[in-house]
C-alpha cells in the first residue's frame, strides 16, 4: 500500500507551475498553427465596410462600433469567443487527442485551467489586433475623425471593453464545449443569439437595458470605467459594482462547472 501511495504521488512530482507552463506551450503551439486563429483576425475587417456611411465622423462614432447592436458586438465578438471557447476542449475530443492529454501525469483540472488560460491569451491578442484594425481603419478611411495619438485612451477603453466581453463569453462557451460531445457550436450560437435578442424582449420588457442580458452588464461596466466620457449606460436597480460581481460570478461559476464536468466525464 505504501508503494502505491508513493507511486501515485510521483505521478504529480513536477511542480504545478511547471506542469501548467508545459501544457500551455503545447496548446499555444496548436493555436499558432491553427487557421481558425487567422480567420478570426481577418473578420475584424468587416466593420470597415460600414464606416463609409458615417456622416461627419467623430470619435463617438468609433466608440459606437463596439456597441451591442454593432457588427463588432453582434457578430465579431460572439464568433471569436464562441469558436475559441467551444473548441478549447471539443477539438481535443474530435481529434482524439484528449486521451493523449489524459495519459500525461497531470490532473484533468490542470488541463482545463491551462486550456482556459491559453484561450484567454489567444483571444485577448486577437481582440487587441481587432481593436487596432478598427482604430487604424477609422483613422485612415475617415481622415480628421480622430487624432491618432490624442485618442489612444479611447482605443484602450475599447480594447478593455471587448476584452471583458471575450473573457466572460468564452468562459461560458468553454463549459458548453466540455459538457457536450456533439453540436457544441450550434448550441453556443443559439445561446449567443438568445442572449442578444430574447433576453432583451422576454425578460427586459422590450427595453435595451435588461439586467438579464450579460452584454448589458459588460456595457454598463464599460460606460462607467473604460469609456466614461463617451458612453452613458445604466441598468435599472443595478449599480456598476453589481454588474462587476455578475461578470466575476459568471467567469468563476462556469469555470468551476467546467472543472466539475471534465472531472467526471468519460472520454473515449
């Protein structure tokens, strides 16, 4: 019995940090050579097709590009968070590489956490590139609309807002990818658009500031902390700190659910 106990400990003899870094190196290499990463960067050019219709463009119009009813808020961010979040584990299952990961002397929770950190790094880099493309496109295609150096704080605010959007939703979609063996992308799309449409009208009584909309809480935080001089957005009976708690609760809650699920799930 003592020998078995010693062997079981020796499986995890490497420091936790070293195991995590090792796993993230493996996962990062996959994303660097994955065509999905570059497709998600390319779709960030789509909003540039619409800015030509803006009359008398100002910096406020640039800020509106990240609004919940814009192409960025309605199409690009859902796609980035959905594809990276859902595919984090589901791709490993489909490619049959999950069994290779589980055969390593690491715990399932470590695999999940390393995957989550990896998709956070990749997603936030993509979001940063998307924000830069929007900013440069606005500056070059609409001369005089913004000051390149004078509005860098606005660019930072836009990036922080989109980054928060990504972190919250990608964590939710990560759970879907862990929980489902098939049709994870389809369910993720359904949730994204249910959140975008029906949470407003069914739970929000037709208003645009429903407390049941995750995007509204993110927009609430954005208007208070990231782009306070350019946005004014409130949610009835919710202060901004409550919206912060909602976002933190969603991130931690769905990460915990993912860990619980992957711990008990049988993989082929």
